[in-house]
C-alpha cells in the first residue's frame, strides 16, 4: 500500500513538473503579433516632439513615433503581413514598464530613459536620443542656478528619473527644495506657468518643446546647469531574442546609414505640427556618438 502511494505521488510530481515546463513558454513577440494580426505600441500624448497627439482621436506623432514605425515596417516584412494593424496605448511614466511586462504593449516608443534599474525589468533598444536633465524657470524669477532653489518649490514629472536626481542634488548640496509633481509633462509645466512652482526639472529637449509651445515662450529660460545625460531607448519584453534582433538591426541600420539624420532634422530643426514650431535644437555631440556607435547601454 505504501509503495503504491509512493508511486502515485512520484507520478503526480513528474506530471506537475512536466506541466510547468510546458506552460513556461519563452517570450515570442513576433509570434504573438502574427497570431493576433496586431502590433501594440506604447506612446505618449504630450512628449513633444517625440511622441504627442495633435487631436484626441489621432495616434501619436513625433520623432519616436517615426522611428517606431520603421520597426513596424520591418515586422511587416519579416512576417509577410503588409496589412498588419497598429494599435497604440497611451502610457505614462508610472505605468509604461508594467504595460510592457504584462504584454499590453509590445514596443514602447516615447522618451524612456534607459537605466540599469529598468533594464532589470524590460529590455531596451539602441539609444535613440540623449537628453540632459536641466531646469526651466521664468526669466523674471531671479533664479539662475540650481542653488537658487533653496526654500522654493520645484515641479517634476511623476515616475521620471529627474525626481531622483533632484533629490540627490538636494541631499548633496544641502539645498532645501520642496517638490510638487505632475502626472505628465504638460501638467508639470502648468505648475511652473501658474507659479505653483518656480522651476521644472526635466530633460532639456523636452523643456525646450514645452516652452516652444507655451503661450508666451519668451517668458521662460533653461538654466545652463545639467544634472546628468539621459539616454532614451524603446522598451520591449525581456528574453525575446527574435524580436530584439529585429528591433536592434532596424534602428542600427537607420543610424549607420545616416537615414536617421533626416528624421532628426524633420523634428528638431524644422517647423512641426500642429503650430509649426521650430525647436531649433541641433544634434548634440552625445547624440552623434550614440548614432555612430549604437548600443543599449544604460545609466
């Protein structure tokens, strides 16, 4: 009787182990896309000029969106699916990583900084841009350096790396800075424009975009100090060798061939919709280096 029970237990254990192996399938985004007929992209509604919407019903447009569509074209060719449907999900700084992890978003294309911590949760494509954490203030504020923030309130974006950098500055430099956060860049900039904050801390290029689209652009300035360079990268799920190879090859080819230069000029040195604003933001040495030697190295 005991032997019989032992054999039954052993059989159940082996069956359970076998079942575990069967259900622990590796991630295969390309197969998921082929089966569903849809590729799910993640974008932003107000990250000008990278990923933003010009109307409520429209998909995001911008530099990141254009680069992302190059990957979509590569997926269409790879899977022989010219009519592949593209579906966007609008993400925020706080939910973008979970939405990639849980399969809602196949490729997140906005302004996500590639950090070592995030790379433990998701994978990153080669760097598509390098911004620098800076601060925007009103010209008549009397603020000219980060040290002038003492005793004042500064706006940040929830879930952004700028928050940790500002706190590190506050601790290292022993400057008493109060924080207030907006759920996205537009809300954070409203805190500055309405004087609920004396400054907004974010990447310089995004600050330039917010200022360019403000009602009175001449009211603001970006301080010359920088806290850190921030490499932007598209996110996708980890442990997906086939999809990673396609994404990496597509973007690396754009960079190495120089095709990326025309896309950059389109969004950063020419008028762009909806208000024909020109950021006049020429390519920095850091961005040139990222395109000359593509990598997904984080910070």
